[in-house]
């Protein structure tokens, strides 16, 4: 299951030993609701290998500003605490998995 990011815990999440996938979303965003089940499935499939985190832009305004999130859904891919990749909009599951596999 995906973790929930907050402005307070985000740095700790990135400091962990696993690659991190962060899903920036909002409840009012239609494309975000379409992508959400895919992200949830990936969280289950990659459990133990990748940390999957959901970051509601309405609640995590500081993080969204720090990473210049201008459109949602946006997925950020981190390894060793560093931003390695980014996708914006609806992307196929295969694309997300390929990016994650490159980080593992």
C-alpha cells in the first residue's frame, strides 16, 4: 500500500534505502483518479523493492512548490534521495514500471 506524504515526513521518506515513486495528485483531478489504481497496484507489486508515496498537492503545498509541480498527476522517481526522473499526465503502467526497474 502506498504511504501518504506530508510536508513534515517527506524528507524522511526520501532518506530511506529504497527507490521512491511519488504520485502528486488531488481529489478534484480526474486524470489523477484514473491513474490512482495503477499506482496502488504498483505499490503492491513492488512492495519491499520500491517505496510508493502519494502526495496530495492541496496538503503538501511546500513539497509541490519545491519540485515545481505545475500539472497533475505528476510522478517523481527518486533514488538515494535524488530526483532521477519525472512523468506528467496519464502514463501507461509499462512506462512507470520501466522507470522503476531502472532504479532498482
